[in-house]
């Protein structure tokens, strides 16, 4: 699954599609995770080059690409990647923000996710790699 859109909140939230509450997360500016969700800072939609902005605001917001892939095997982590486990009791893993979310079916329960971002700060591409044991068969 892949989405590409503007993230006006400057974050991507990953968690159970039926869990409306974001639990308290550790403080910090990087990728943060807790028992039920992951929060990934991304390049803000209004953080654009001057050539794409107008005097009245931004007419072409910056878009971030989020890709969800199934791991082919138990390969090693990429440098800078974060691996975590979150609870997804509904079996529907959502990725998005307050404006919109996209879901993918997973096995209900605990889901192992590897989060890779590029670049490391103000990410423009987020890759969520789900371990094979997390997918429904």
C-alpha cells in the first residue's frame, strides 16, 4: 500500500483503526511509540520551496509518501530504522493523521513494525515494514 499526500499536522500516526485516542507518548522530537501507536514526524505540508508559495499562502503543499510493505523475511534493520510492536486488536492498522487515514488488514493482536524514514529529520518518505507474522493469511 502506498499513499502520497500533504500532511498538514506534520506527523503520521500509526495504530489501530478503531482506537480514537492517542495515548501519552514519550517526549522527544523523533519517532515515538507506545503500546498502541507510533507517531512519526514528517515534513509539514506548508514547508515548501519559495517557488511553490504565493503571497496569499501555499498553493502547492508538500506531499509525503507513506509506504506499507510486507517483509520478505527477517532481514536486518536498516541504519536509523526503529522496530517496535503495537497492539492492533481490530486487525486494521491505520496510517495517517487527523485529516485522513488509510488502513491495511493485519492479524489482530500485536503487530511488529519497522519504521524507516528519509531523510532522518522532516521525513519526506516513511516506510512501514510489517513482519510476516503480522499479516492475515
